């Protein structure tokens, strides 16, 4: 009963735009503190109502890359856990030989990647019923996400053929090259977009029209800042729901272990990879050129200071979420006592 209650509290918080704003403020402040700087106001003068111009083309690409980033991060952590190469995991997946445990984790990565992109498109999108804790999703919704991962897997499988028999380092370097290639991003996005229509038995329209090349759209600066800084919360939520389902661990118990640094190394790794994924998924929304930066790479290649930044974000979200959970559960207990 407590598991169900805690997950439902988290579920409602996911769709709360006011909570998203508070989480985003805390996340940005922790980032500045981690670099030894004083955090500026979350929104500068006029930013509460200001807009920023975004490329329609780049947003279309960003929307359709979620499955690719989920795939890359998923095969990355699975190869670490199973002491094999990313290609070996990828090969099992596209040939239908992935075991249920692999699929269980990959589905979660797909959901995390999708969530991270929604507030960039519009903050109001997180208020939709479908924006929920993974554990409450219907099977058709889960299947949609996994189909995107498998589809991305087929294209990546072909691109990695030259290093199929190579060692780990060579495979990671090719993955890094592909991740940072805007032409590959465009090709992958178009492929995933058309494959989605095919899976729905629909005729796929052109991925980009001539007008899309130069078209722009105005986005609220406030929404974009929230989206940029809320990624750690989505990473945390996806990790909590994963272990709630996999090992029946209460979110509150796991949150405490995160904050006390008593969490096991294998669990910490999962949260770190969720954090890397939600960060990656947001980058092309901020500007496609951001994926060309050296830091946009497989998580296993990241320097330790970058990994620590991700962990600070997870812990900041964990502190705020645990306080909220305690308050909500206490209030519920008071109401029950008064009712009885």
C-alpha cells in the first residue's frame, strides 16, 4: 500500500508545472554551487514573459532522436553490467534475442528520454495524463517506446558493422563519432519518424518540408529554462520506478540511500545513466550544434568531474522529492486519522 501511495504522489508531481519550476530552480542553483559560483536569479528581468526563437527543423530532429539516445545509453549500461561490448547487446536486440531483463531496462530508458523532451516542446505537455510514472503505463504505450528503440537499433546496427568484431574502446569511439554527427542525427530522426508511421499502418509524410528548413517558432524562455534544469528529476523518477518494480524498493527508502551515499554502486550507476540520458535528450532541443561538443559522448568515456555533475543533480532532486514525499504522506496520515 505504501509503495502504491508513494508512486502516486510522484506521479502527480510529474504533471505539476509549479513543482517542475521549483525543481528546476533547485537544480540550477546546485549546478552553480558545484562550480563554486553564486547562482543568479533563475529568471532574469523580463524572462518570465520573454520568448526565444527556435528552428522548426531542429525541433523535429530533436523530437525524433529520443529513441536513439535511449538505445545508446541502454546498450551502454547493459554492456557494462554484462561485461561485453555495446555491439553485442545491440546484436541481441535487433535479432530478437534480448532477454526480458534487457527489455525491461531499455523500456525505462525510452520513457526517460521521451519525458526529457516534452517540456522543451511545451511545458503544458507534462500536464497530459500520459506523462506518468512508467509503472502505470498501458502495454500499448510501452510497446510504442520499445518499437522506437528496436527501430533505432536496426540503423545503428548497420552503422556499427565496421567495428562489430572490434574491442570496447573502438566501439565506444565510433559511438561517440555517430553521437556528434549532425548528418547522422538527421538521418536517424527521419528514419525513426517514417518507421513510426509505418508501424501505425499510415503513409509517412516527408520528414522535413522545404519550408521547415527556414521556419522558426517562438518558445517561452521560462519553459526552456525549466526544461533544461528538470532533467535530473526525470532521471531520478525513472530510476525510482525502475527499482520499485524490479526489487520492490520503496522510493522513500531509495531516496534516503541516495542522500546518505549508502546506495550500492550498481544502483548508483543506473541513476547516473538515466541522468546522462535525460541530459542528452535535451541537448538538440537547445540547439543541434550542441551535440557536436566533445562532452556529448558515451557515458563510459566521460571524465569523473562530468559524472559528478550528474550525481549532484540526482541528489538535489532526491532531497527535494524526499521532503515532498514525507510531507504528503504525513498529511495523508493526518487526514485518515481525522476521518476515522
